[in-house]
């Protein structure tokens, strides 16, 4: 199994973190971080490029040295430099990076002053008030650290983001399908349901008679396997290098549908379906649907559902959150598909914190078959990213006009990601906002206001008719930052009254609006903007990821504004009204 881009990224990022903790030159640290970012965003496999002898320095931000490092990672699975760093800096310090308010510099400071090297020692130091005493820390930071530690402990092991599991799934599926005699290979479990994070992977295979042993043998001996937890005739479990557990089950073809249904879950959904079976006198398990000793269904999932009088339910809906009732009443949504999407409504270029220029972004959007792409740079409040003031925005708008004159078959929309300030006002004057095609308005600062203040702040922002789309509404970062404390139901209601659309941000660690609220919004008639928030041309591909999240949120084509042709989209954005 070749190194995935995400694995290479993790090693580069680890080196950057350890170097920074150690206090090495900022420029060198940044080079590793930049390389990590680029590798993550590549649409091709870096490992394959290395094998084919392609030149990685073709990517801006990867120099000759860094290309050599990446080759070393691909060829040896690690970096000598990483091993050296681990000898110089306690590697347990990297665990402290899970605390959102702690970056490498703060960690280094705490380590040097207090000798703290583990989460436990950190908890002790914070509990005894030692952190607050340090220069530049204070009570508030100390409390944040304690809160985060509590959360980390509660959550236990980190779950892998869906998009980080995806390359492993693709590779395992390809390899297993390629084995002679193998008939079906599907990944079930939370991955198939498109859950934001997955605990482990559950693969189901079927094969011709007598082929089982060969298949199991091939599975447990992949070079990406770190250790084998169990090896049996019909079930084996392994841990991959990345720490991800994978279970492979071989099932008979007559049972394949029943097994796929059972192991896709969720458990709550299975229980509800089984109950419907019991009402009809059926027994439903992973082997099939049985009436007495007679198997009445099980080859396909469709058969299993049909046996209890239901239409096929898309895996993304199987959480027992109303899908059974909807199937009974014949009102399951026709879920949105990738091909329904006609454009992207949130993107950044290198004018602020993105990495492509206007033309590159436009060409990439065109290559995806889009009709339009909104360029939405940050506003002035986000100084770190070089956010634009009114005058700079005017110049940027002119640049977009110029590019639009030359472009064929794709239209750049003049947008802006405008900060929602603490009092609910927008970061740029209406005089310029009204001249844009659309705005995405988001909270980036002061995310810890109390529930009422935060909710009021957002609703006040929506009072401004120049707010078209509420951006990443909860500001959560999956695995690293909790959602803001807000009354989302009230906000969705307010969006409905004001005819504001809400974003479903497709960044893999955002997926914000969360799925249960997508469903709520759609039920209230609030429209969703499904956007990638792309910071590079490659990033526009994250729409695939967004589609899965949208489907988990019960969204149909009609619920999403960027399924509309441009003239209709303009009408929906109130500016067109
Ligand atoms: P994960 O791995 O934590 O992200 O979540 P899942 O949903 O993949 O859960 P997992 O891997 O423990 O099990 C896969 C599926 O197998 C699960 O979604 C439903 C089914 N399953 C597992 N245990 C049970 C059970 O005790 N009862 C029923 N009805 N189904 C089960
Ligand atoms: Ca699983
Ligand atoms: Ca499992
Ligand atoms: Zn943002």
C-alpha cells in the first residue's frame, strides 16, 4: 500500500510542530507547514509522482530540499529528521497540540518553564494554577486549557475524519476487488453512512467457493497493515499504519444484502427495521430475513427493505431520525447528487489567504463543469489573512470584471466573506456590499460569547439586507473546536423570516451546518448554499465531500441554491428581487 497524501502530510506537520516546539528557525518551520498543506491539497498521489520520477518542485512552495524530504518519506515511510527530533523533544508534547488554545510556541514555553510533557502533567499544572502564573497566559487561558482537557478525556480516542479515511477505503477496495475470485467488495459502517468521522472501517466481501482463505491472506498481508488483531475464516481485523482499524468479513452471496444492511447500521436504524420485521412475524439478521426456517430475502438490501414494506433507504439517512417513518409514508427525499451542482459560492484566492489566482480558480471551476464561482475574500477584520478594506475590495472587483471579460463558459461572481463583528454589524459598509453579487457573512472572532449574545449577534447581522448567506454557522472544527454556543433553531427561523440562505461548508473538518440542522432548515424552507470554502483550485474538489454531508442532512436538489442556473440564483439572492 503506497503512502497516502494524508500520511505524508501528517509526517511533515509533525516535523513542523516538533521544530517549532524546539524553537527552530521560523522560515524552516513554515516551509514544512506549507509543504504539508500542498501535499494535502494535491489531486494526485504524491507517492505515485515520486515513483514515476515526476518533479514535485513544480508546485509553488515545494523547493528542492522539500521534494527530497517527500521522496524520503515515500521511500522509507518516515524521515530521519523526525527520528532525530523525537530524541531532542519529548514526543508526548505533540499530544498537547490537541488542546485548541495551545500552539507549539505556548507548549514550548510551558515545557521549558514547568517541565510539562504530557496531558496529565498539563492538567495537574493547570489545576494548581501554575499556568496562569506564566508570562502571557493568565486565568482565562488556564481555564480554556482545563475545559479542553476535560473534553479530550471524555472523547477518548480521536476518530478519523471521513475524508481522511476515504483514500484508505479506495485503496482497500481496489486491492480486494483485484483478487481473483472476489465478487463483491463494499465498505459498510459509518463510512458508508457518510458520517463526519469514522471509528473503524467495516468491509464486506463475497467470493467464489474455496476462495476465502486466499482473500483473507491477501488482506492481512497488505504492506499498509501494522498489526493483525484477529485472523479467522470469515472475519479478520487489522490496524493500519495510520492507526485505523479495518474489519473484513466474507459473507455468502445469498446473504450479502442482509449483511450489508446489518453492518451499515446504524444500530438504531437496524433495531427499528428489525422491529418492523417482528410485527410481520419475520426474523431479520445479518444472514437474511426469515419466516420460520425459510429465507424470504437477503440477497440485496432492496429485498430486505421490501420485506418490511419499505422503499430502499439511502445509507446517509440510516440513523433512525425519521427515515423509517418517511419511507413508510412514501416521502423519502430524493437526495442531491454531485451532478446537480452548478457552481460554488465560497472561495478565496491569494489576494487574501488562498493560494490560486482568479484565473486558476475560474479554470478549475470550469473544469468541474460549473457555470459560476463566487470569489469571497476575507474582509479587513481578518488582518492575519490580509482581509480587504472597502478601497481594496473596489480594486478587486474591477479585477474580477476584467477577468470575466476574458473568460468563456464560466462566470466569476463578485462576493466577499464579510466578518460579523461582535455587535452584529458587518465588517464593510453597505455602500460597497450592495455592489457585490453576494456576501457570505461569518463569525471568526469572539466565538465564546454567551448563548443569548451570540445568537442575537448573528440575527442582528441577518437584519442587514446585504447578508445573503450565513457562513459556517457554528464555527465548529471537528475534533478540535466545539461549536459556538448558539440557538440554531432560532437562527434558522430568523433566516427563514429574512430570506437568508445558510451555508453548508464542505471543508472536511467543518461540515457546518451540521446534518441534523440541515434537515431542520430544509423542513422550514430555508435554502442552503453548499460551498467548499476553497483556498486553492484543487480544494474545489471538496464539493464531493459536501455532497455527502448534504445527503446526510436530507437535502434535495431544490433545497440547495447552487443547483440553480445563474439567472435563477440571482433571483434567489435578494439582490435580484
Ligand atoms: P464507528 O465505527 O464507530 O464509526 O460506527 P459504525 O456505525 O461503523 O459502528 P461499528 O463499526 O461498531 O459497527 C458497524 C455496524 O454494525 C453498525 O453501524 C451496526 C452494526 N452493529 C454493530 N453492533 C451491533 C449490534 O449490537 N446490534 C445491531 N443491530 N447492529 C450492530
Ligand atoms: Ca465502523
Ligand atoms: Ca467495526
Ligand atoms: Zn470563514
